[in-house]
C-alpha cells in the first residue's frame, strides 16, 4: 500500500481511529508551524532532518493536534501504513514515508528525539520505522478466507508514493533528474547521500528517503492542482472544458506575456484560484483573465508555461547544488501524458525529456514487492534501488524522448536561474 505522505490517523487504545484524518491542506497548520519555529529554529530543523519546511509536514500537523487539545500520547499511523495495519500488518512507519514527517534524524532510520523533546510531542506515540520492502505480517480478516489470499504476506513498499514512482525509473548514471508530475510536481534527482549545504537549505530543498537507502533530493512545485482548481471554478460558472481541449487550444497560442509564481503560498490553498491568479497578474501590470472561451485557454497556457519555467529553475538549482551535469529528465505520473507541458519543459530546461508511465507509482510499488519476494522475504536489505529498477524496466519506459525542436531555442528565464521566485521556506 502506498499513498501521499504526511497525513495520518490517530488511534485509540483499542486500535480504532479517533475520527477522520485531517487533510494536509487544512489551514490549521499555519499557526502550528509558527509555534513550532518558536520552540526550535527552522535552521536547526533543517540540519536535523534535511526536510524542506512545508506547513503540511506531519510535524506541524501533530503540533496542530496538540494546540487543539488532542492527546499527544495517542498513537498515529500514516495513511498507507494504517491501511496495511487494518489488513493485518504490524503498526509501523515505512522508511521513505517516515522521512517526510520531518521527524526522522537525517541519514538514519531513527526518530529525532531532539524534535520530540523541543515540541513536547510524545515519542512513544510514533510507530516503529521499518525498511522499504519489509514483510510486516500476514493478511487477516474476511479476505484471508479466500483461497487466492490464503497466507498472503503483507509487504510495505515505498509507502510514500513519490518514492515508489522514482524507484520505477530504470536509469543509470549521474546525468538524469526526474519530475513526478501530478497534483504536485516533485522535481529532483537521486543522490547516494543527503545534501544539506547552505544553498540547499536557503532554497528549501528536501532530502526524502528513497529505495535502498538512496536520497530523493527534490523540491515541491505546485503542479496540476492549479489547473484543476481553475477547471472546477469554470465548471461552476458553466464553462465546460476537458484537459484535452485545453491542451489542444494552448498548443496554438504564443508564449504568454506574463508568467505567474506557481509557488505563491496563496495558490497552495483551495478555493478562489481564478481570483488569486488574476490578483498576481494584476500586480504585474497584466489584465485579468476572463472566464470565457478566449480567456480560459489564455490562463491555462499561462499556467503551463509558468510550470515549465519553474521546473527549469529548480533543475538549474539542482545542477548548481549537486554538481551534476544533467542531460536527461524523466517525467512520471499522470502529468507525463501531457505532451504539451513535456515539450515546454524540454524547451525551458534544454534537457532531453523522457516521459514514463503514468502509473509509475504502481510499477515501483509492484517492483519493490517483487524484489522482496525474490529473496523469499528474508531480508529487506536486499531490496536495492538497482534490483527494483531492473524489475521495473520490464514494465515501463517504452516511449521516445520528447526532444525540443532544433529550431526552437531554449526559452529565456526572465529571472535568475536559481530557485528565486517565492521560496516555500519561511
């Protein structure tokens, strides 16, 4: 079982949930983040964990619970591990998912006692951290009575869906980066060890756990969430557009006159997305986009170009920070099917874009479980990035690269190539 990271379920003493979990976009974490930073500085948090400062992280959500009077001693499980637990598995925290909580000591598989002490959160409420590919139990309950599921072992893959998606990329060498493209666009590269240089900290890059002890060095970029929020508003206004229709119209349009800061914190929150984007454009001296047959494609085109530019900025910063000479860019997830955005990304970044499976997370999840079973589940330490990628290679990446047009030069970035628009580190 895999899923998005950071969200969790609080458990009663009998193992039943206290209630429905909060969504990480809930505004309650804004105050919690500020309160945590009064107890332990952002720089200290980064040096301890290597994790980017985002209000959605589990650390701030748990502290929001504390501020709301919820017992800090009540156990919690992140969502994928909770579902696995319901099926019969031990209550655990899989390594890649654990790192995204901002509560794990950098470069280890241990909870960070200093953070728990500083914030007053209960260390005993946190589950045991286990390696990717661990067998955590045997299926129980009604499903286990079916012959096909008799004795089925429960394996935790990379429970963080992005880690599973990246594990499915069958690439070798040091010249490649990735974008896991969906609601979020996670732009990064795979490192053998964490990177917490001064510049990495300043630009708020994160060091998430990867398969086989690798590090997914990346930055969250606000992805297709922006367009989906706009499409929902247009729908309510009686304007019915499919993504395919929008992409088709955008491909006929020139480069926009103004690009937006896709990582403006206001755009991370749900609701009134059209007004938020128009307000940003107005501040730049550009007129608002009207919700009509002319304005809708223009706004969508602006979003696509703005995303591609942001990707290029982050990739350039990765090159500067890590010293990697990037040539290839693998795009996985649902956004990999957007040929127009892929082409813009190639033009802005100058990299060879290789679209992968839109179901890369599923491929990686399956490959990790297969790697565990190859060793008869005897040791999760044999689940390496190379062994998982070898299995995944048989299932994905049969598409040609989306090269930028030789007659179309790389698009100029109108700000410095570093990640300098609006940093999420605040």
